[in-house]
């Protein structure tokens, strides 16, 4: 049976793509690395906090945790300076976190379902 392109596909993991974004042109990026979170690593009762930039940040004031992950959606918690925000990811939507890296670049983490 052929699946239509609009049917949701099964999400196997959370994917975090870390990259530099040049301030002069937001279309000009430099990929650093990719990190994946397997569903077995998600604990709703006691979320595990980690650095979304995987050690590449010069500020080090942001952490994230995956508090829920299913085949169709994920809930990402963002903790910055003691304040917690909740982001809901569905389908092809991504959460994009970014911070200043230097005068010419930003550091970005794109978090989405794959």
C-alpha cells in the first residue's frame, strides 16, 4: 500500500543540528554537527537536561530536555537563566535556539523530529 505524502510518518528520534549562522546572510550557514535522541532516552517523570549546542556555546546559559516523544510529536523544555519554556514539535516543525557566538556569527541549534 502506498502512503500519501500528507500522512504522518513515524518519528524514530529527535534530531539536533548545530550550526553557525553568519549575520550578514542568514542563508549562509556552516554545519558543525548533528546529535540524535533515541526514544529510550526520554523520561517524562525526570527529564534529563543537556546542552543543545553540545559544548560549542561561549555563553553556556541554555539547557534543554525532552519530556515527551511519540511517533507524531515531541515536547522540548528549554531552561535559560532559571526560566523554563515548553516547545511543542509536530510534523516538520522545528524549534530553533540561537545565541551570539562572535561579531560575525550566531550559534544555532535546530531541534526536530526525524
